[in-house]
């Protein structure tokens, strides 16, 4: 894998050079603002982990940790810690906060990026003290908003209230990293997610899992799903709470009912796999859920294979639950499901997208993490092929080395960011080729609730 590692380092260094100057990068993104290229840059916001300075800072923070550790040389170019700091400064200087904040938007995004960038004791201490307090306030507000519904046992969870991107799962992972400073708020989040697993009465009068929602799956589908649904994706569905509850349990942060909540979600996911037993659908419509509760396995095929939706993300959340509660059979099933993904004809090239959210970078990161857990040797064999594929799709002719593509859309777009842009692809490749390099106080993969 030496040749792949060398090519990977070259591509990552090339991208880092193009992203190092935040002012130049912002100007380049703005210059692309034409009607024809609108969708290319539409997600950019300085305080965004998905597409913004906060997300780009994650790349430089990871490279700075590798450089500081004096492991295999990465690049003799810009000082990575300084570049991370410059992007953090750009994220907070003269920037209007977005209307809705969460882990991926606003001050929580900056707080997450700053915590990943700590390379020495006390770094960013004053900034984090202020930002963490804001994150705790936001999290408490989300709990307060949903508590009356939970207390009344009323159906209708809001995905944006509990998910990874905007809700309590993402904010809870960030606050978990603050340790004792915000333990009370972290425990309040966990208790709320435990309550989310209690049965509620659906509109048709049937008792169903508490994460039933009438929300549309996508903003482009405002009418939603008839009868509502149960979201099964890691980004917006119940695997997010499962991952946080499991990570907190492993860290010794526990509230009453937490273990049972983990079991409830894990067992539900295991019983809602595709007919062949190896994959998970994006959602489970109410009708399919009622059939499954009656013992009829719903014929729900996997609609996407990525971090956000599909088998890889769900399997990692299930593995975290297995490790938390010492359930080796769950771990075996999670690893077998991901191995089946890697064995599919055309994998890894079949993803058609190199990014983290729903593409090759997400699959590579998940396989690399899961391979390091007990019994992971079965997955380790796929890492070289995934790494080569991620390196091969890099092209210096692209503005940000790695292009992106929306699901089902063959037209490449060019985004520099973390979640569905080049920075995320570079982080995945760097991690797969430097798996033992230190990641600092808060690993970048925690933004995906993968660790």
C-alpha cells in the first residue's frame, strides 16, 4: 500500500495548499456564484461544518496533529495548525450567525472545529468556554421545546430536534467532549433521548416507537410520507440517538433507562433490515412498521449506501451499541452487513460520489473505524481497495481535487467543504492511510457520530 499512501499524501497536500488561505477560498466560492453554478456553492456559510470555514478547519486540524506527532511526513507546505486557526478566525470574524444552529451550523460548528484543533493544553480555552455555554443553552432550549410533547406521550418527534445535523444527537456528542463542565446538560439530553424510545400512539391509534415522525424525509418532498415514518438513517434518524447513547455509556455517562433505550433501538434496527438481512432502508413507513410489529418483515430495500442513509452508517451505530453493552452478536451482524456492502459488484466505484455524506469517503471512514474494533480483521481487507479508489478519483484539474455529485445526478459539482465536499474526502483518505496518527481531543469523525 506504499504507492497508494504516497499518492494519497500528494492529493491531500495539493488540496490543503488550495484551501489554506480562508480569504482566498471564500473569494473563490463567491466567484462561482452564477445562476448556472448556484447549486455548487449554495450550502456555503462560514460557520458551517458541512460547507464552510468551520468544516475546512477540520482538515487542517487533523493534518496538524499528524505533523506534530512526527509520524510519516505529510507535507512540507503551510503550517497546518496556523491554517486551522485562520479558518476558525474567518468563521467568527464579522459573520452573521445562521437562523437555525446545530452541530453543523453556527456557533456549535465553530466549537466543534476549535476542539478538534487543540494541539496543546489551554489552546482555545477562552473561545471554547464561551461557545460551549452557547451550545448548552441551545441544547436545553431544544429539550424544553419537546418536553411537553414527550411528557404527554404525544406522537410526532421532529427529526431536526433529535438528529445529528441539527438536533440533540449532534449537540450531545459535542457536549460529551466537554467533560464535567456541561455534564448536567449532557445528561439531560441523554434522558430526553431515552424518553424518545418510549412507545407513542400513532394517528391511527396504534402504539408505535416514540421516534415516529410526520416530517418530510427531504425538503424537496414537503408533503411527507402518508401516515408518517420512522427514519432509519444515521444523519437524521434513530441511529443518531443510538450512537450518542452508546458513546456516552462507554464513557461512563449514564442516566436511568439508557441501557434499555440502547437495546430498544438496536433490536428495532436489526428487525427492520432489508429482506436479505444485510442492509437498511432510508425509512420505514408506518404501514411497513405495523406489518413488522405483526411479525411480517417489510420488503424495504436499501435506497442509499452511505453515512447519511444506508447500511454503513447504521452498522457503525449498531457496532457502537454492541461495544457499549458487550453484545458480540450485534457486532458480528454489523460487520457482516458492511462486508456485504464491500462485496457488492462494482464497490467501491459504484458509489459515484467520493464524499463523506453519501459517498466513498464515508464508506472508507466507517470501514477503517470498524476494522479496528474486535473481530474487525474481516473488514480490514477492504481498506486497500477503498483507499485506492478514493485516491484514483482525485484529479488536480478539479478546483478542489475531488468533485462531488448529488445522489442520482451524474453532473459533478465542486465544493471545498467537509460533509459533501473535498475536505471530507481528503480527511477520509488521510485517516485510511495514517490510521494510527493522533486525532486530538475530539476526533473529526465524532462530527459524524462514528466515534
